[in-house]
């Protein structure tokens, strides 16, 4: 699965995107965040306040309980403000 990171999430993870095999028991965005936090200090830092980080599945904004089943791309980014 392709994971993409934007803004300070990207800076903390240390890359803009990656391909990653996701364990079969990871079924939602919240599960994915919990899994990623176990993958190293950089992920732990990026998701330390996971309630702030937003997610999109295949370019559609979703809530943490959204299923990732069948997703091609998941993006993580900080909250945005309009202008």
C-alpha cells in the first residue's frame, strides 16, 4: 500500500511517501496509525498527537475509524486552514 506524508508529518517521518506491506489485522486508519507508531522513533514522533493528524484514503478525507480495506493510497497530513 502506498502511504504519503505531508507537511510536518513528512518532516518527522523523514520521507514523503513509501510503499508498505500492512498486516492483515490492521483494518482502519486508527489501526494503521497504531501500527506505524511501532515502526520507529520517527513514526512515533509524527503520530505522537494522533488526534491532530488527518487522513485521506484515495484522496477522500476520512475519520480514524474508516476502513482501509481496498485502499490504494493513504495520506496523512496536519490540519489545514483556508485562506
